[in-house]
């Protein structure tokens, strides 16, 4: 089978990074106790506690949809609601998983610029209704970085968590690309999360270079009660857990989680800088992580496609390019060249 | 980290077999389209169609709890019920997952000998109530091999499917160890499933030597409608699907799925034959797959544990030993020797 | 206990009309078989079949939230979605009941003028996404009359049902005030429903003058399969069903269902005509049923309240007045006089 | 329409008692605020607080299935389980409603004699499993009186609540016929409930002589948090709540709740005493409330039916007779006479 030539449609197109692979290989020696009672799982949990400099509770789920939904279900009863951006992944790309796992919790959507919630928008939605005919707000969910590739500053997160505390809301961070946000901001994982008031984080492994797996991190351990039962019942307890856990041990241990993300971010910046000079091409959002959103004429996107490039488009008109831990400069250059060529020629 | 010395507590203690590992390695070259739109997923689906000699619809889930529950949820509405053995995994070891995924479908338990349902027991349960105050029977679920390690013959399955057809019930086979049943019976996968009247099969990969992953196989493709949406919503759609799919391509292709199972079964037989001659030790169920259930005095089990052996016990008193694709003769011999030694000495 | 002086905050403030009361009294003679196997339930079902001039399937639920949600749950799987107006009762005032009953079906909201969906808006929403990462549209739900008191014409309903048929969607009508729509339009119940392409109707009894109870009417009887089980499981099967059913027998039989609604509609028109002449007061939507929505200065609403009037306000600024089967001209006049008085004096 | 001649198949065959009817009539004067913000609902709640001599939180649901299921859903998460008798109504006659409302909580069944749970049986079930592969026990549910018409003594309830406290379980009482238990035991409602350790009671109104309606009484008010939202979302919030509430005001106020139950109980005793002397007829359970269970030959039951009597039979062979607030001595005598006649003649 021939490998597919690199595209920048999704960071999910990339495979398993060498460190994750080596860790799985190492974990594959002999037998290990099932369902997370193995030493890899224990070590991975400790590695997270070291990274976040706090006693936190760690669980592993197979993918981000499950991780986010399980967290929301654990924080909400069915008659509660979750405040999120109108472009949040939990709203636009999880096929109703949060509502399914929570047995009906409603998502309340805040109009947002490039995916960022603000304290003001949260307050406005949370205080709009207080009668029993409408689901009671219970959680705020932010995506870091946002679906448009922007990164909340620590101050922005702190402002959000303050309004959450004031209004009795919990704060969830969807960190499918949390590593990219860490590589982007000059702060520690602790500063960006629990020190800024985040209650629960979903820390993405898949887009960071693993085969599968997201870590769910409860900074308030009282919220983690029985979460293991919830994972089990929802089909998210891996029997051979070591293969979800071992990659974290190595990647958190040797820093490759951050290097992978930094590489992807750098690729995005490099591409964005080149693309920004192409006639009729405009950056739509700030390039602060590994995503680049370009506004360009429809005809130009068609031409790009006819030259073999694969990418997602979005409502309003534009193209998304995502960079991964393994993005190749040569392919980025090729994409830039094609863009430039089209910028010159297309009328 | 030191590897754990082989135990026979669970076939989940084993790691990834060489063929599954090589397949993941091969699939890890370069990029691939996400969410199952890759060539590995297509090839794995075709490999199942070849193996089962029919046009069937294939989906991949992360684990067996999810695979079983998604199937039951797709066959049932919330007010339906599922007839299964009182020792069925879906009843005893999935933490209410079937009820959770289906939003309330009830399991109706048939008392069973060594986990086997019979046509008579199904009829009796299915016809006991027909008023709206009790959930309407909709599905029969059998485990092949059973949780007690016995294997339904093709005739037994056919007798069950006949009563299902007569009563308007669908037939689901939980095949977490389906390969072991195939290695045990002298028949083709097709004969044991759709030709015998099975509607949907969950074919276990994890216990067969993979890291993760079960295949859901709909033999009646009308039942598969929208199952992809169901998987996605329930957090069971892998973004890097190729790593769930590729092991099947190789293992179904080169026969290692069956060899792995045959090895495990042979280990179980070998152990059972030796154990059966130990004084005060008795086989509880027939050894037809990779499980051996032994009745022995409580004191003997304690002695075994004090010698470092790990195993599950069960209600009624006894010990379970499960053999895997990698079970080592030397460890089996060591266990047998310890048993014999205890058989001689324990009073 | 003193009775509360009539308000026009909600048509739910009204009690049981004389015909409904007399029917309950009559049904209360002696014993009757429970759970709907009584003659009143049979007669009520036949009365609906006469009214709608077709063989339809009838079920009774305790309230409108349950009736709507049960219907949506029966038409949808959890990964489906329902297209409705952004002001639909199922979205704004049922506390997530549709999502709860359906175990996660998402409501897709169309921006609407005065609550009316259009064929164009439906098509736009239904065709926006077709990938498995977003819930699959399955049902369109319209409220007749809308929450803003406007009535879909038969042609408008037909246009909607045509796009539904084309796109494979089912059409649900939330008729909490269906009688008011019938009294408003010059057409038969049949013309406004199944002849115009409606698949299922929730026909409200409570606001029509009963103590409790809504009828669910399936015009396509294949959709009604097992709906009785669904009602039972969801706590909507009345043991003393005759008391839900008997009022329908009498009220459909002697036409009081329509007279009650016509009275309420006439009160709304009468009030609206008078209010429209008050300075600084404006009608927001057409008065086609029993609701009147008035835009007026905030100070004026405060003054009204200080004079003892109770009413709901809505986002954007304005007051809602609802009229019931028993609305008293003298109270309407009193409200009009207060409005006029405030219109003259408030600056 | 002719009334049906009195049968003793179910106490649901009886209609609305005069006090409940008069209360609804009185409540039907004029307007009242909707959704429970009316004076009848406030007065009914106070009446319960007086009756139970404590500050408790009161909610109203339409029927017993909903009341029980809402309570269990509020006490459990989806991965929890509920311990109950194998003949509990929540298990045998609610069509999976508890599992539906709770999104999957499993019922763990204790074999029981005449429906009574014991502290020993609870302990045995609750401690059988403590791993995450099986739903975690969270609630014990007892039916008072049991489905077989026996009444738990205060000491029995206290013994159960003690084991509940010890094991961290909540205690729910399904009191669909709670009034009958009160009339049977020489104790106050307080002694039988919160003073004996019951956390939540569902107090049945329907079988006590109302048209519809059950009261949910939380003795631990922290458990009642947001229960109003839960009722609303589940379609159990009556808009014209006064008609559910007013009957309680009058019936608790003037003692008719207890007189109704005492009458029914007396009828049951009277019938049981006569039936016990009929040849080949045997009492199966103690007659402590309004139910009488008779074992008799199948041929005798057929003869009874052919003489026009309607009754339920049960697994194992026997007939159930239930007496209501309005059971007529003349009809009881007629039934006794028929039984005696058959006892003499049938061979």
C-alpha cells in the first residue's frame, strides 16, 4: 500500500510519532495487568501530576469526543446546560455526543469571534433565564486553542473563571490541541489551567502524535468521584490500558509532547507568513497555534484542489490548513508555491 | 520497567501480537485520511467480507463493551428488552453499558448452564409477558464462546435463530473471543454466523492479539443504516482509524487470527488435562475455547495465590484461568506443578 | 381560598371548562378498566378519527412537553436532529425535554419571523451538513399557531411538507393551541394536517379547557408502532385514563373545543384592536390566534404591573397577553382602560 | 355510556372519590397561577409537612411510574444501581422506566418472600461486587405495602435503613398505596418514614381516590435540589397544578386519605376471611393492606371468569384481588358466594 502524500487538511492525517511508537513498543514486553492497574498507567498519571505541579486525578479515554462528553456528563445532570462558543467542537463536530452522554444537557451557544468566549458573553447567557422551563447553566466549556487556531491568554482564562465562580459554573477546557497552546503561550501548563481556574482539562494525545487517546485531568478531585465507573459504562475503559498510557510516560518525560506541538505551530506560522503575501489571500484569524485559516476566492480554492490539495472549507468562505508534528517543509513550500502561482494567475 | 511474569488471570494481560504490531508499523508510514476514509479501513472491511463469504457491513469500535452496546442500542428502542444468559458479559461486566447506550433497554436473564442460552429458555422468557407494562423483547444476545468457555455448536445456534425468527427477535453474537470459537469448531465463520441465522456479530480483536479494537459486522445490511452516526455520537469513531483497521488486514489475510486463537485453545486444553488429574480439583465446564474453570478447595486457592499466581474466582467457588495468543508452555507447566504439589499436600 | 382575579399572562391560568368538567363527572360513575382499555378512551379515539376524517392512531399524554418529546423521540434516533424555529416551545420552554426523551437528538434552530419556519429555511439547515460529525436532520417541527400567535396557512404548511418529503424529513406539528388555529383558519382539521402533509400532531387539551391532557395523533399509522410502550416507559400512561379521554369525547362531540378557541381568539382580536390605538403601543406580530404581543416602553410595562397586571415579557422588549376560553370582557376592558390611561400619561 | 360493574382486578378501576372531586371543583373557581405557583400547591405542601411533622420538600408528578423513576434518577447516576425486590413494581410493571429516566441505572433484584426485602438480602447484594465492571449500588427501594399486600413493620424498615446508612445507600419508599400501609400499621406517617430512615417517599394519590397524581416527598431536603427542573424536563410539571394539589389539601385535611385506605383494607380482610374457608382456596400472603392473593385450581379460576369476574393471575398460579376506596360489600359478597359455590362443585 502506498502512503498518501502529505496534506494539511487535518492534523489527524499524521501517524504515530517516534516517541509514542517507541513507548508502545516498550510497553509491549510481556504481560501487564488489565484495565489500568498496570505500572504504565500509574506512571503516566504521575507524569501528569509532575507536569501540572499538583495532585490531580487522571483518566484516559479513547478519543476527544468521548473525553469531552464524559466530563460534561459528570459535571451536569440532564436538565443542566453548557455554555460554549458557537464554533465549539462539542457543538459543531461531535454529532450530539454531549447531549447523548449527559442524557439531554443542552449547549447554549455564544456568538464568538474566532471561537473565543468572553466573560461578558458567558454572563449574558447564564443570566438570561432562571426559570425551570429552561436548562440551568452549569458548565462553561472553552477550547484551547480555539477551533480557529487562536489561543486564550492566561488573563482571558482567568477572567472567564472568575465569572464562572461568581455564577456557580464549572470550567471545562477542551484541549484537543492543548500542547499547541502550551507551545504558543509563554506559561506553564499549571498557569494555563488550574491556577487560572480551570476545573477539568481534556488533554489531547491523538493530535499530539499518538495513535489514540486523550487524558482527562480533574484538578478538583472531588469532581472525579466515580469517573472511572462513568468511563467503564460508556465503553471508554481500555482493557490493554498500557498502550494508551505508555506514550504519555515517554512524551511528557522527554518533552516531545511540547516539541511536536512547537513544530506544528512553527509550520503554521511559516505557511501563514508566506500565504499572507499572496494576492487575494487573507488570514482570517490570528495564527497562534497549528491552524491557518485563509480567505480566498472560490475559484482559487477550486484550482488548489485540482492541483491535488485537500483541505476543509468553512461557512462564510475560506480554507483551513492544519499542521502536525510531522509536517514537511518541502510540502509546505509546495503548497505555498501553488498558492503564489494561483495568486498571480487567477482572475 | 520490568515486565510482569505471565499470569493466566485474563487474556487481556497479553500484549500486541507480532502481526498486529507489524501491521500498525506498516500503516504508520506517512499520512492517511482520517475517520475511516483510508485504504486500510477499506481493505479490512473487504477482508471481513472475504472471510465471511458475504456482503456485510463493517464498523470498528474501540472495545467490546462499546461494540456490544452500540449494536444492542441500534437493534432496540429504549422500551425494548434483550434476552441473554445470566452470566452474559453484557449483564455481569459492562457496568450497565447496554442500558446506558440504549437509554434503558432491559436485559432479561435466562438461568443458564455454563452460559449457554437455549431455544426453550428464550421462548419462555420472550412469551412470559406481552403487555405494555414490561419491556418488549427485541433481541437475543449470545456469547460465543460463552463466559464459561463453552462453544455453541452450529446446530445450537441454528435452533436459537429459529426461535428468534419465529418470535420476531434479532440475534446478536458477542464474539469477544470469536476467533477461539472458530478455532474450536470445525466450521467456517460463515457457517457459525449468518448461515446459522446470526444478524450481527461483534468480533473481538483485543483478545485476539491487538492493542484495541473490535469489529461490528452486520450481515443484514438494512440493520446497519446510520450505524456510523451512532458510533460517532458515542465516542467510538477513531480519527486515526487505520491503526484499528490495519491489524485486521494482516491477521485475517495471513491466518494469524486463527493461529493465535488455536494456540490459546491448545494451552487451555493442555492445562485442563493436567489439572483434571490433580486430587480435589475438578473441571466445572467443558474446555472448548481458551478458558478453564476449576473447582478446588478455598485453601488450595489461597496457597496458589501465596505462590504468586493471579486469577479470578467466581461465585460458587472456583478459579478461572484464561490463555492467550502468547501463553508460554513453561508458565503453564509451572502452574500445573504448583497445582499438583498443592493437590498432594493440602489437607 | 379566594380565587385569583383574571390575568392574561397565560391561558394556563384558566381552569376546567364546563364541558370538560361535565365529561369527567360523567366518566366518574362507577368503575372502568385501567390504562386506556375503557370505553371513554375508545370513544375519544373515534371522535378524533371523525374529526380528522381518517384512520389515525391516537394516544394521550399528560402534558404538552411530554407529548412533543415522545413524538420527537419516536421519530428520531439519538444521533438525529430536529429542525425548528428559534422561538419554538420545544427549544425555549421545555427545559431540554426533547433531548432528554430522545437521548440526545439536537434541535437545529432556524431564525424566524414571529416563529414561522419556511421551506427555504428548512432546506438551508437540512442541507448544510451531511457528514457524520453532525446530527442527521430527521424531523421538522412547526408550532401551529406559533409562539408569537401567528397561524400557518394551509399553503405554508404544504410548502413545508413538500420540502420535508423531498429531503426525507418527517413533519411534526406542535398544536398546544391547535384549536385556536382551527378557529382562525377557514379550513378543516384534516386540511390543516394530514392533507397538508403533517405526519404527527400534538393536539392540546389543557389550553383548550381541560384539566390536563394532550392527544398525540399519528396520521401515518406505521409511525405509531409501539408508541404505547414509549408512553408507558416515560411515565405518561394514565391508569385512570378515562379522565383524560372523556373530556375529548364531549368537547369534540358538541363542538365546544372550537367554541372555546373561537372565544379566546375573539378576545385577543378585541384587545389587540383597542391596544393598537394606544399611543406608543405597537403590535409586534399578527393577531391570528389567542395571543397579543405588544411593544411598549419599559416604563409603561412597569406602570401596568404596579396596577396589578401580570404578564410575561420577552427578549427585545414587549409584553405578551394570552386569552383563554373563559376570558372576561370586563377584565379585558379594564386592561384596555389601564393601557389607554398609561398611553395618555406616561412620558 | 353504562358504568362497568365493580371488579376487584385493580384499585385503579375505581374513580375519583367525593373529597377529591369536591376539592377539584373548589379549585376550579376562577384563575390560578400556573406550574405550581398557586395557593393550592402551597397549601398541599404544607399539609404534607403537617402530616409528616417535619420540614420536607414536596413535588407532584402525574403517576407512580414517573414519581418512582424521577426519584431514582435523582439519587443515581447512570452507572449506579438500585436494590429492590424481584417483585418490585419498578422491576415488573414500569416497562423499564427507571432505566430510562436514569439513563441506565440497573435494578439489582433480591429474591424475596411476598415482596419484602431484608437487611440481609440488601447487604448480600450490595457487597457482592465492588469493581468498576458492575454498577455501583446507590439506592434501596422498598414498596410499602409490597406488591403482595404485606406491610413492612417500622422495625423492619429501621433494620433496612440501618444497613443502608452503613453501606452508603439511600432509601426510597414506593408508596403507591402508602395510605393503606398507614391504615394497617398502628403508627404515624412520620414513624414509618423519616423517623425510620426513609430518605424519599412516593405517596400515591391515584389509588387513594384521586384522578391522577403522586406526591414525592424528600425528607432530606439536600436531595431535593433541582428536582423541579427534573420534573419539568421529564414532562411531569402540570401547568394547571392546582388540580393535582387541591385533592391533597382536602383529603389530608379531613382524614379521608386514611378513611379511604381503611375501607379498602377492611374489604380485603373481609374477603380474605371468607375466602380462606373455601375448599381448595388458600391465602398466599398475609392480608395486611388492600390486596388478597389466592391460590386456587386453574379450573376454578376459569369458572370464576366465566361468571364474569375479572382479575389478574400471577406466575406460579393464583389470583389477585384488590380493593379500593369504593369497594361495595354487595359485590364482595357476590364474589365470595361464587367462590364458595365453585369450592363446593368444581372437581
